[in-house]
């Protein structure tokens, strides 16, 4: 089975552990021919990734994963095929990063008050120094000996009611989709099964998403099991959404998730890449890869 297009992955520009170049090299080694970089609330890694992907003979999809507050929860919307230089998208993401900066400092303060000093500084060391996320805090708490695994940190430190939890104040759904569309991209609901929504609430999310101009949904995700893939496939068919697939890869520390190692989309779905010009980069020069 040929590796699937992988349209959801992270680099050191956000909370991944591979640089954009190393991520593209690993994807190519895994046989992935169509690869996206979708870092959290930043486009910083796209120029490097585009150049690396082109050198590897891959079709590169510039993307982003935007944090959204909806229905009392934080959800994520992936933008695919976005223009890195678009001012509307850049300005929207800048506002989210300002909140991220405050949230990271506040998480550090709350953890210190609860008896876990120095976590913010350690988390900063795990990051690129410009975007510090919850995963960096999780790695810091493990490194400091307060937990055995990143998963354990999220369960005991970073969820509601725990010492490191700070509620998100992210983009509105319509704003996030609007920023993606303004940048010429396609908006996709990321890993929808992860949110634990009831069927009716998920349908309400999809309806509002479509009304805002959203086009796709991740049917296949690194965090979806077989039943969840089938459920999301049915939802995509019923709603008329394009189907996307992505590993949500963050690095080799999580060996159960690998780039391109995804099941095929179920039958009867229209892939989001159906109308893309999937040719070699040499035939379709990317302005981003050219460094313009």
C-alpha cells in the first residue's frame, strides 16, 4: 500500500520535535509524496519546509492548524493551501500567539504556586522560544520527574481542575475559516472524534463550519480508530464535505504515529486533494519555495 497524502503534521515551529526540513526528509523516506506542514497558529516553518519538500521531489501543501473556541471547548481547524504572505491570516494568527504567550506564563505561575517551580523555563527550553504550547509543558514536567509520560501530564496537570490548566480564549469559528479563505486555502475540521462531542453537537459544529465557508473534515487521523473513521466518513457524505487525511505527527518520540502510515479513505468520499494539480514541484514552481 502506497503511503497516503499526509495533510496534518507539526515541526519545531510549534510543538513538533523535528525541524521543517527534517520533517520533509522523514516524510520522503516514508514514501510520502504529498505532504503538508500545519503548525499551531504559526506559518513560520513554511518557507523552510517548502524548499526542503521541493528538493525531495514532493508536492508540498502549505498549511496551519488554528485554535478555535467553540461549544465550550477548544477545537482545531486546519487550513490547507494557504498563502504564507496573506496579511489577513498573518494578523489573525498574531493575535492568537499573543494569547499563547500570556497563557504559557500563566501556566508557569499556576504550576509554581502548586509546588512545581521552574516548569515555564524548562518548557521554554523545549520550544523554539517563540511559541510555547502545552506539549512543551508536558515534556518539561516529565523531564523534571513529575510524571512518567506526556499523556500522564495531560491527565493530571493540564486539564480542567488541575494545577496547570488555563482556559483557552481562541479564535471564533467563523473568523478562523475566514482567515483561511482570505489566504486562498481550504478549511478542514481537524481530528473531529477527539472532541468527544455528541452526534447532535458534532452536526451543529459541521453546520456552522459549512455556513462559514468550511470545506473539509479529517476522516482519517492518527488519533481516529477504525470505527471513528467510518463515523466521520458517514458524516462527510451526509454533509457533503471533502475528506482529508493526516497523521497529526509530532515527532519520532511517538512511534505509534508515523508519517503517511494511514488507512485509505473509505469509499464514496471526495478527497480534498481531488482537484489539486498533483504534479512534480519542478512542473509547478511554488512562489513560497522560491523564497518570494
